[in-house]
C-alpha cells in the first residue's frame, strides 16, 4: 500500500504497516525519534495499522504543542501508576493533559491525606516507572470485559465513565468496545493516543495539589487533584518553572491587594469589591472602549438586569444555558438575572419599526452580567460570577454582514493592539449542542471565513467550539509570561433575530429578518484587568495607571508648593497623590516604588524657587528636572496618545 507524506512524497509500505513502520521506512533517525503518527489529520499510536492512501505525519518532540500534550498525557498515566503503588486502595478517576501540564484526580482511602510534602516520594516512584521504560500498550476490549475488570479492581469512577459512554451513545451507533492502555502493572481507561514508552519522559515536576469535585458537581465526592508538568528537556522544564515563579509574583490577587485595587469577601463569592484605584482603572478602560465605539456608529444603551423566563425561553438560553443562570421568582413568575445582553438588545431592536435605510443598528452596553460558576472554579478576577464586558450587538442586512464583521475586526485589532499584544485568530465552528438549521450554520461559518480572508488574516479552525446560536471568531493574545489568553470575539447569529421575530422593511417594502453580530474586544473587564495586572506586573503604562504621579515634598516647608503642583496636575486631568508624611524622602521614594507610581516628583527648595519638579520614573530613577508646565504637558501627551 502507499501513504502520502506532508511534502507530497508517496511512501510504499507493506499491507498492514503501522506508523512505526512508516517512520522506519523514512529513516532510522526518525524511527528513533517518533512519538506518534497523524493519519488523515487524526493523532494515533505508532502501533496503529495504516490504510492505503492515508496522509501521514510523524510526530516527534520537535512537533510543538501536540508533542508536549502527548508527553504530558503519558506522564499523567505514570503519576497514576506511582500513586497506586504507594497508596493501596486509592480510587482513580481522570488524568488529562491541560495547558502547560497535566493532572490526575484521586480518591484516597479513609484516613490517608496527601499534600505537596509527599511529592518527592511520588516523583521517586514515577522515576522507577520511567527508568523501566514501560511500553504503552493499547487494547480494545468489549464493554462487558472492561466493566468486569474495573468492578473487580474496585474502581467505581472508571465504571461510571464506561456506563455513561454506553448510555449517551446514539441509538444508531452504540458503544460496544472501549480502549485500555497499560504501562507496566497499571491499566487505565483511555482513548489515547500515547507515546511508545515511558523513557521519553525526560523532565517532569509535580507542582500543586487541590480539591476537585467529581465531574465538577458539588454534590459529588471531593477528589484530590495533583497537578504537574513535563517537558522533553531539563532546560525547558527549568525555564518553565522560572516563569511559574515569576507568575506567582505577578498574581493579580496578590497585586490587587498590595496596590489597593480590589478585594473579595465571603459574603459575595465570585464578585469583586472595587476600591477607588481599581474603580479608576476600570473607568479608564470603559472610557477607552467608548472612545473607540463612538466614531464607529455605536449607540450606548441600558437594559434591565432581570427578565421573565419567557425571554430566555425565546432566546434559547432557558434550555441551553439555564444551569449557568441565577434564578428567582416574583409574583408567581419565574425570572432570571441576565448572564448576557443579547436577548435584551433583541427586545430593544424590536421596540421600533426599522427601515433598511436605518441599518446597521449598533448597540453597545458595558452593563453588569451574572453567571453561576461553581465555587470550586472561581479564581480571582479570572473566573467570577458578577462582571461586565465591552459588549456590542449589530443588527444588519445580509448584504452588510461582511463589512460589519470587517469593522469589528478592525476595532478589536485597534483595542488589543494598543496594549502591544500580538493577536492569533481562531474560527470556532458549530458545537454539538446548538440551535438553528445546518444551512444557517453553513452560511454563517462561510461569512466569517470570507471576512477573515478579505482582510488577509491568518486563522485556524477550532472545530465545535462555537456558541450554541452561531459560529464565532476568537482572538487570542500572548502576555509577557508567554501565556495565551482568549479575549475578543465576533459571533454571527442568524437564529436569535428569527426567534424574537425581529424584522426590518427592505427596499422591496417587505419585511426581512436582520442578521445579528455579537462583538466584544476585551471581553469581561474583570478578566481583562486581571490579565493586565499580571502582564504588566502591576506597572501600568501612564495612561492606564490609576494614579499617574505622586508628589513628594522633602520637608514641611515644601508642602505649600506641593499643593500647587497637585492643583496644576489635577487641572490638566493628571491623576495625582501627595505624600505629606514626616518621613525621609528616601522612605517616601521606596514606598512610592512599592506602589508602582509611574512618576515621583521630588520637591525641595530649588524646585519651589524655580517652579520646577525633580522627576523620577518607576524603576528608572532620576530623569531630570522639568518646569512644572513642561511636566504637565509630558504626562498629558502620554495619556492622550496612550503610549505603552
């Protein structure tokens, strides 16, 4: 049989050949380096048989994220094998690779508590499995055989997973077999694929431990989750761990407290309390988004917080999103706090009769939203229950869709580009759980792809990750620690306007259904601020900093001039503090550095006499003396241009 390689070369192989055979046919070096094989775009074990005409790509450690994900999946299995060795009677659940690492969830026997103090012992046992070069062997067995095995081994979580696979399978495609992977004495229920053997694991580290409810359900058992990471070289692992330590220093929860930006309370889980400085930061971002929206024809609106359930039934959220909503009742009516603005904006559009000449109609609303997130998933500003986002919705004709999507792309690039981010783009397509016809989804996905191509933008397909009402373009940025964040989104929606019966009068004097575009550039302001705090390590650019300068009089006799400087700066719109404490100027400077003020203005006799300021820049030190008017102009210019 023959197979096609990525460069177009045809490879002749014996019938029944495997990925390992293909690698060996190409060269001995590739055979030694091979980890897995992509067959027609699907990642499979090297031992999997190939078919005639297959397209092949051999995966090695140079294959980037896919190779790392495979390695980390291997390491998760080794972790489980080690834990079973060390803790007889432990019950195992799931252990997937995740971004930057892996985890495995365990239920330890009564009376057994595991902490990070046990990591050295567990890692030592893992190294024994790695040194033994245990091969990952796949076996496809009947459902009955697998159930019998895991019942015998007293592994109820594996039994439940298999039973759910069978129960949830479509009637015309029942699950009759499942795959098991064995390395050494350990066997796990797993779809795979895996690498050839454990010796490929050269560098790993167990990192943290946490509680995790089985299947994220607070009514189920609390399991012990052990997190770790793995790399192909010790140098890569060391560099990663160094980044992790830096990330701990930049943790937005820590810096949020230290810089007096926000706090949290047990009385309102998942909801931030914004202190004055944090509120100023928030308001600066909102003002920035308004400034970008206004010339692009967006009208800002306000819509209610709580709606009757009938609205959510019409929109489709009641059936598809109810479990993530806060529900209430009043006057015998079921109500819900809004988790998103789109249904309210549909109501708003439908309150007036529209001509095609009025379209597009563009609404923006930085309003508050509430979504129920399980308590175990809450994480500072990154995962909250109460938030706002730079939300907008456009109602347009079919003919206007491409231009409107292009306008959204331009706005998002201008927004995120102002912070110096490089942007990667994903086109997320129809999910399994969706509303609308296949024809509608075909049309919507094609429209978004056309707009991206028109702008010459590179993108990758993210299969099945669209919203339930339509496909979307997602924008990812990389922060200063090399982490990827999904921020902006553009979503095309043919379904919701039809569900609400929205219409406009066309040039033919007939009623037509508008197309709806959902758009956000930053996404949640909370999450965006959390990400910016960590990206900048709390050292915001001047235009964004909650307080842009602090005035430091050297002694009491300089306080009057300090007040003049403060007044001049405030009159020019500069956000400024003054430190009038009877401390040494050195102490004042140290404290100002800790609070990360962009500018420190030292005022002594010379400055008071010459109507000057001696300026220091955070981390840079002394930058010279300025006439007061010149310094005011400098900060005003940095603010107006939003210099990074």
